């Protein structure tokens, strides 16, 4: 299957991307306005690192952002048991 052209992708997804970016901006504004804004909170740091990843060129941004929010593998994790 042939990928869509860049103009078609923009036509199809521009408004959706705009909406999601506005949502992220609104969340960051709420954090900044909130009393006791957590400047060193790891969640805010991950959001900021993800925004930096969005600014990088080339493919693979979604994968890099997923890795930013993923936990490191822990060989001690217990396998969930059915109830």
C-alpha cells in the first residue's frame, strides 16, 4: 500500500493535530497557573521532553515519545495471575 502524500496527510489530519496541540498547551497552562506548580515533577519533564522530540526532523517521533513515557524493563516484574 502506498503512503499518502504530505499534502493529503495535512488535509486529513491538520485540524486533529491542531486540536491535540491546543489540549497539551491548555494542560501546561493549568499546571503553570496552579498553586505549587511542580517544576521538578517527572511527568512535566516527560511532557517537555516529548515536545522537544516533536521538533526533531525525520520519522520515528511517535516511537521516541512512547519511549519517553515508558517504564524501564524490570526483570523482577511479576506476571499478573487471572482471578
